[in-house]
C-alpha cells in the first residue's frame, strides 16, 4: 500500500511552490501597478509582496503536491506521473497565487470607496 504523500516532495509540489512564490510576490503589487499606471508601485508595496511570497510558497507546495498525487493515480506510467506533476503543480501554484491577486484587487477597490 502506498503511503500518502501530503507535504512530501514531488514534482507537483516543487512546481506549485515556485509558481506560488512568484505569484504571491507580485500578485498584490501588479494590480496596484496597473491601477496607478506606475511601475514604481511594484516596489512601493514590497512588504505586502513579501508576505504573499511567504504564504503562497508553502500553500503552492501542499496544494500542488496534493493535486499531483491525485492526478498521478489517474495517469499510468512514468510519463503520466510527470505530466500529473506538472499539471498539478501549475494548478496548485496558480490557486495559491490567485488568492493574493484577489486580495490586491480587494484592497484597491476598498481604497477607492
């Protein structure tokens, strides 16, 4: 019987952590930069970007690893496991970063009203 791989390293977890880290780092600051039409806004909100980085990285790791593990059971063979890892990691990373993008948009909307 296979042991569950929640939190253990696999291709999906690594890709999820990388995508989540990058998305969390710039997920809050990009809506701000687009709204203000000023590229220097990316560095103005760097503290919030660092918080996004520190939170989205482990979230991407766990979500990407979990999804990759579930997809690997559906795809047989070595190629299927690699494909499941890539797809699961991307989905997990985007899911964790999307929360910070939505939070950034919420902050901007709240600031306008």
